[in-house]
C-alpha cells in the first residue's frame, strides 16, 4: 500500500468550494494524510524539517492548490523554497534526491472554463504550459510525475454536478494507491 500525502495550498479552506470538495472526497481514505499548509503556517514560518519528515514518510505526494495568476499560491511557493533544498531534494548532477521515485500529482482548480486554457483560447496556453515550473521543479527533485488533475470553471460554469464528478474521480485516483 502506498501512503499518500495531500499537501494543500488554499489560503482559507473554510471559504473554499472546489478545493474543499476535493479534500472532503479523500479525507476519509486511511492511507491519505491531509496537510493544510495555510492552517499549519498562518505566519508563513515553514518548519522545513517537519515538512521533509512528512515527505519522507509518504510514497505519493499530491500538491493541490487553486490557480492564482497562472501560478501556485504564495505559501506553496514559500514551502517549495524552504523544503526543496540543495543536497536533500536535488543535486545539480542529478546523482541523488531523497524524493527520487516518489509519485507526484499536481492538482489544481482554475476559475475559468477549460476552453480558455488552450493555445487558441483566451489564455493562449494550457495549464500544463502555464504551470510548467511545477513540472521542472518536480523533475529536478526526481519525482515520478503523474498527469495533472485539473478542475476548470470554478468561478464560471462549473456546476455542482460537475464538481461532484471531479471529487468522485479524485477519490478514485487517490484510492487507487491503496492497492
Ligand atoms: C488572487 C486570485 C487570482 C486568481 N487567478 C486565477 C488565474 O490566473 N486563472 C484562473 O483560472 N483562475 C484564477 N483565480 C480563480 C481561482 O482559481 C478560483 O477562485 C479557485 O479555483 C476557486 O477555488 P475554491 O472554491 O477552492 O476557493 C484567481 C483567484 C484569485 C483570488
């Protein structure tokens, strides 16, 4: 059984609809640890040693956040800066990483519909392209990068039924690591 660490970078999960629905869909899975960064570090003072210990204990790491200005949220960036340190998370020659081989899933919610995130659409790029620093970071840290989970239209167009389907699929994805 793989242990899953779900790291959440939503500024206030109590005010969230989409991210909260995703978290609620997996919260009761016994092999999933839910870790809310903003609730843990309201002062942005990350305990990097504690975070590295959490990462070391888990086999699958899920990085979940709403898309803010085509990027991750500020505390998640701070978390990357403090936790993915040279020598522990990466070396320049790729010789070692304490994260090597762990599965990584970036899971994001975007306010606008999916057709905005195409080369022809309003944003002229996919979310994979716009969030490519996640991919580069996870690659440098030698994660086994899995497909991105994307929930579009949270501010425009996503129905409650659509969100319930996305939450069910999220549950099924994370439940699959229990096997
Ligand atoms: C500061 C800010 C920046 C945002 N930037 C984007 C963006 O670049 N692209 C986008 O699709 N949605 C953007 N949104 C919308 C959020 O992604 C949306 O509110 C979020 O997915 C809703 O999730 P929640 O229900 O969990 O709060 C932004 C929202 C805020 C507050």
